[in-house]
C-alpha cells in the first residue's frame, strides 16, 4: 500500500470515530442518572426529553399544550424520571395511557379513563388501570356506597350484582387504595341463629321465606332476605345465617308468621309428592294408635286417604297434626330407581359324523331274499329302492305306487354323500349296495340383553317370548265319541324378574330370577308333544353401581358314539366296515349370564340413561335408512309438539 493510501485510510477512520462519538455520548447520557429542572417549559419539549431519556414512544393528542415546571435536587433514574413525568401530566389534566404496540398515548384526562386500560395489572403510579374485585361476604350495594367517594373525578366504579363483583377504573395508586379498603370491608360478619316454631312446620316456613324472596327479587330493599334459611324437621326449628341486623329482622318476621298461624282447625289435608298414600296409611294409623292415650287431647286423632288426589286427611289437634306431618314429610321422598340390564350369551357347537353300508341280495322271482343289511339311521333305505326296482313298470296298482313313493321319499331324505349300485340279472336275481357318508357342523351364537327399570325395593319383571300350547290331557268317550283335548299355554322366551335394594355406599342387593327357554322340537316324528329347553338362575347377589357381574353359567360337552352292525361280520378287520354303520356326535354348550345395575337418583341420571338408549336406536335407524332419517325421532318430535304444558299442583 502506498503512503498516500495509508494516510487516506487513517483520515477516513478518524472521521468515522468523530461522527460516532456524539451518538455514543448520547447513549451514555441516557443510561446515567440526571438532575431534572424545567421552569415554564413547553410540554412538548418535556415530552421529547422524557422520550430521549427513557426510550419510550409517545403519541401526543393535539389538545395537549401548556407549560410545566419540574425541579429535582438529586439525580433521577430513567424509571423515576418517567414516574415524575406521569405525575406532572396528571397535575396538568392529562393521562398517559399505554397502547398494544408498546407506545404511550398522551390525551386529556377525561378520555383516559375510557380507553383500553390493563385489567388487574400490577401497575403502580399515575396510570389508568381497570380492576375487577369479586366480593365474597359483603354486598355490592354496600361496597359501592363506600368506595364511590374514593374514586377520582374522572374515574368510575360499577357493580355487577349477578356475579357480586365491582369494576373499578382509576389511577393505579388510587385503585390499590380502594382494593385495600374492600379487603377490610369484605369479611364474614354473619351470625347464626336458631328459631323454634310452634304453629308452622320448619319446611313450610322455609317455603314461605323462599316464596317471598323470589317475588321480592326485583325490589330495592331486600336486606332482610339476604339470609340463608335451613329447616330442621326433627326439632321443628329453622337456622338463619346472615348479617346480624338482617338475621334479627328475619327472626322477627318468622315469629310473627308463626304467631298468627295459631289455629284451632281440627283437620288438615296433605298432598303427597312421591309416596303412595295407601301404603303410608297403615303406618300412620299405628302412629295415631300410640298417640291416642296422650293426656290433654281434645279429640281422638284419625287419618284417612283420598285416592283420586293421593292426599292424606288428618283430623287431630294442631300439635298432633304437626307431628304426623313430620312423619309424612320424612316418608314422602323421591325414591331412587335401579336400571337392571342382563346380558345372556350362549354359544353352542354340534358336530356329527355317520358312515354306513347297506347290501341286498335277493333270489329270482318268487324266491325269498337271501341276504340283506339295513340300519335304522342310514339313508336312503335300500329295501325301499329294491322294492321300487322289482315292481313292474307298467303296473299302476296302489301297491306299486306305494313302493315307488317310499323309494322317492327315501332318496329325498338322504343327506351327505351317497354312492351305490344295483340291478337285476337275467334270471331275476336282485342285488344292490349303498354307501352313505354324512358330516354336519352346526354353530349357534345367541345374545340377549333384557333390561328393566325398577323402583328401589319393588319387584319388577320382564318377558320377551311366546306362549306355546302344551297338551295337558285327552278324553275320548265311548265308541270314540265326543273326543276333546285340554291345552295349557306355557311361556317360552327370555324372562327377567328382579327386586333391587340399594344399600349404603352405592351397593345394590339384587334378588334375581333369570330364565331363558326355547322350543327344541317334538318328542318324535309321530308325536305332537313338544320339548322345551330351559335355563334359569334364581339367586341373590350384591353389585356395585354400574359394575358388570356374572350370575352363573354352564359349560357342557356331550359326546355320543353309535355302532350298528351284523354280529360277527361287523367286527372283522377291514371288510367288517361293509357290515356295520358308525356314527358320532359331539355337542358343546357355553352359556354365561351377566348383570349390571345402575342407580338412578335424580332427573339428570334418568335423562342420561334415557338419552343413551334413545340415541342408540336413533343412530341404528339413521344408519339403516338410505334417506338418513329416524322414524323414532319423527314420532317423538310429533308427540312433544302436541304435548300441552303442565303446571304444578296448587300453583307451586
């Protein structure tokens, strides 16, 4: 490199250092603390200086103008400088509001409270924030009256009574002070009191208070109704919990209602909601019988039942009425139900094999047969075939027709493979041999899922099947006159009878009778008597809610071998097979019965179970229908659209 080039490069580097020095000095000045002094300076100049020191970007409203004075005796950090700037803007009626981009808007204070402010952000100083405070014990109306004077001129506070919350928009420091006041205010100062009733039952008093509270929900002065009420039927008392003053007012109201309810009325009608009055009547009569000897009783108590309205009529003194009502209310409860589902699985396999040989050798016309082998289980019948062959073809007598018909039926009844030959030689000798081999394999898989919904401790039964006629007797008069037959109907199918009892811990005690029956066929070909298959289980089990348990089962295998042959010849090695018929049969049965109870305690459980079954059937119909419609859904929609609205009893 030449000397000129070196000097030129050095001057360029020096010039670059000189140009970069002011920026470095400014950056160093920004990072250092500094003393701030402004005397009647333009706001825009102060904003520019704060932006240079803190690095923040400011968007200034055109209405922001004026002069400010700031004096500090010690150096301020950039963060302290920014906080002083926020306070200065607030003093002059301006708000500094952060934006989503990270910049800050400087706008008049009236508009600052209504801009997008951070919600529940951990911000301090003179910035607007939005705070949501949820109250646990104090009421929103009382809290609103306390904190409203504490809000700044341009801030605001609103109450959301539905969620018992307050929404506050104000400067961060003021919001922190208001939140502290609300924490001290929102404390549980409620008291609990018990009031013993004399004339009105605890349940009825609770219903009266709830009715008044519901109708007064839109009222302005409902302090007295912000009290929790719980009845204790055993002691005929009510528990009140709430603010001390509200509880005192509620106690006064309860005692006034109980006082004016004193009555000498000798009878009372109680409508039942769940129980059957006919079943309750014997119990109440026993209770009345024990009360009959009580001293001071003006009349003998009695209880009657009115079936059309399912109501009980009590005729007794007021004290006895209340005691009987207490018994009735404790018995008149919604009883749980149990959905019992049975699963019956039966798998059977039947394998049969048969191999037989028949031979025949007959003499000429007019001579007796010389030799023949014939087995009852073998088809076709060689003797029937020989008779048909031996009959003259041009003879249409009834006897020859019978021979031909027997031969034809024998061939039609043959199964498996059949090989044979035979004929008649010139001198009229008949001969024939038939080989028949049969193998069969029958598999069956039966699955049944009976289910029934039963009330707790109530017996219920389910039957899906047929009634078949079974002959029980036949009578024939003298000279075959006046014959008649007596027939009984027998149920055949799937039957489920159950009585569930719900115990503690969601365990169900089940008294179960499960039966599966079917028709196997007739006793014999020439008899009309039927054979029925029957499998039943009668047991008592314990099952957890929703669990599948096995009730019992049957694993059965039957093997049967049969051999028919000519004595002596059938046992000969090798050729002995020509003189015997062999058969074997194997039957395997696998039967299992399962059960699953599901406890239904309320409307939600019932809707869930019903909806599950309804959606299953509906889905099957939609899948099978090319148009993708469900006839069940159509019928249900039609029924629901035509169903009138129903009201509750006595306007409740």
